[in-house]
């Protein structure tokens, strides 16, 4: 088992880096879509801007939490 781990050890850093990068890019895209949809919704219904903004912040926080979790898992995978 340790022989196989020694063979793939140089690739672990590359895989963890790609995983963290994909998580960060996905979070950026998701928050961008959330923001653009919220701005469009506020433009359509200005009287509901408070509710839309609070929901946008909650969803953006959830997306950031998932992205942070993915980055932490990728970082931990380096330290088997």
C-alpha cells in the first residue's frame, strides 16, 4: 500500500490544487449568478428589495461555505 502511495505522491498536490481551483471558480460563478439574478429581481420589483437582498446574502453565504469546505478537503488530502 505504501508503495502505491509513494508512486502517486507527486500527483496528489496537483490534484488537490485543481480541486481547490475548481471549487473557487464554481463559487465565483455561483455568486455571480446569484447577484445578477437578485439585481434583476430588484429592478423588476423595487418594493421587495429588502427581502431579495437578505435572501441573496443567505444563499451567497451557503455557496461560500460549500466552497470553503471543498478547499479544506483538498488541503487535507495533501496530508494523508
